[in-house]
C-alpha cells in the first residue's frame, strides 16, 4: 500500500489524479489533496489539506506538518503575464515544496515525484515544431528562445534528486480535455459554449480557425486517461528519471471532430464553410516567432529553405465573438432557461481556444517511448470530448442535449 500527495488537486489535471487514486484504496491508502479550497466530496482515503503553494518553504513546512507520502503528483500551475514570471513562480512552487518536505523530514519517505508539464516543452506555442515530437528532441533553451518554465521545473527535479533517495517522472500532455469543478479553463467548456450559442442564435457551426489546420492533424490528451498514466508511471520501476509524451493514442483532425461536434449540439455546417461570408473585421491574424522550433531540425532534414514562421489565423476571432452583444444575449437566455452558470461565457478561455483552432500548422506527438516502457492505454478523442460534455452538462456548465 502507498500514500500520495497531489498538488493542484482541484485543477483539470490534479482533480482526475485524486479521483483515480481515491478509487483504489487497496493500493493507495492515504492521499493528501493539496489546494486552497475543497470543491467536492472525497472518498475516505482522500484528505483535503489547505495549502498555498505561493508561500516560501518555511511557511509551507508549517502547513505540511504531519503530511508525508511516498509519491508526489505535482499538477499545480499559476498563470502569469510574462515568461519570466512563469519561470520564477512555477519553479519556486516546486522547489519550495520539496524544501519544505526536507524541513519536516517527510522527504525521507519520498520515492518518486511525477510532474505534469506539457507540449510547450517543444515550443508548440511559438510556431511549427518537428513532426513527430519526441522526448529526445533538444530543448529550446538559450538566448534565441523565450524562457520555458517547464525546463526550470525539470532542472529543479534533476538537481534536487541527484543525491537523494527519490527519483522523478515528467509527462507532456497536449490540448487537455477534462473538467475541473468551478474551473472554466479547458477547451471542452469553450467548445461547448461556442456550439451551444451558435445553436441558440440559429447560426451555422463555423470552424473559427483556418482551413490549413482543419485539414491537418492535431493531438489531444484526456485528463482521466492522463491520471491513469500518472499512476502507472509512479509505480513502474523502469520509468525512473524519464520524461514521457502523453496523448490519447489515436490520429485525429478537426475536420473529423467538427461534424461530430455539430451533431452533438444539433448544429449545421455549411457545405463550403471556408467560403461562407463573415464580416471583414470578425477575424484576426497573429504572427508567431520568425524562427519557429522546426528551424532547429531543418538543415539535418534537408529543408532549411522550406521552414516558415507560424501564424494564428482565425476567420472568426473567438475573443471578439464572445464580446458581441447578440452572443452575450444568447448566453443570458440559455443560462436562464437551462439553469447554467451565468458567468460561463465570460470565464471561458477564448484566447486559448482561439490559439488551438487558429494555429496554421499540424501537431503530431509520438507515444512510442511510453509504449516501449509498457503503457497500453488508449481512448478515442471524440469519446473523450463526449464524456467531457456529459460531465459539463451534469455540472450545469452546458445545456442538456435535446
């Protein structure tokens, strides 16, 4: 039997890890769910502990008195405005937690830390990356690239574990599908609200991004399957000091997902949607880095003269769309008639969804390494979205299917 500490326990990643641990009391007898507040009931083997990871290690040590575990699942994250702030704050949270456990003596019991990072490991937010992305790809560090706080966190793990009795595992999920109670920061919520309002307005369900991505490929990670991966990686001896990509395991495109989304929300897609008339000022184009991540690999692959910077091209800019008077009125009507969260439209992450749907390049992430280490998990991405929408309906975030 084992024990665990989960940070970010109420977030889209941490919530599912807590749930998976709580469902297996024979293996996990004690789980400490660390967060600022408890948002739902836990099974008997899960204990909520109020914790502010923004404090220093001394303050954390006081809050961690009596808390110890063999495994830490670190899923905490704080959003900040700049790359430097992200580097400093998210690095400090991890380092201070480990230092606090050293102060309390609980570090002596620790066996492994499982850190959730993400596909930004490969610079997908900066422009086209190598396809497929593999864990052995070089880091985008140095003066030519923006700071990446994932690198800081991973270096902290390597340095602090070097002469310790514990090791680490890092996961790189992409475009996470899932639900966090009271948290609108996920693509399922934004997609569902967009489709529900389009239906309410009687509008066609237009793909807001660009034709190039729509016809290309993308990668997704279901938070529930990612939780299972975390538990497997924590207990698998071969995973010691390894980083792993994590995606659902299927091959997916928005041109395959979009008709299924339309059917789910009883919407229509125009036969020639990319020729469908839209107001001239409804869209937007944002340039990404002049030198994209793929540039690191281009010469070796004989395509040094073929690499182009990426753009975020939205035919329908979702931030602008969410601020339209008719859209706000439609959501107000829906929220009142269906008993939905009235602030759902305002809180949904339109800028993030706009990037996901608007990037004008493919993403393909290899799961070969995890397969070689013994992972066999899989889920169809539409099934993951469908389960996510079901849960969002139950939570009164989205209207019920008619």
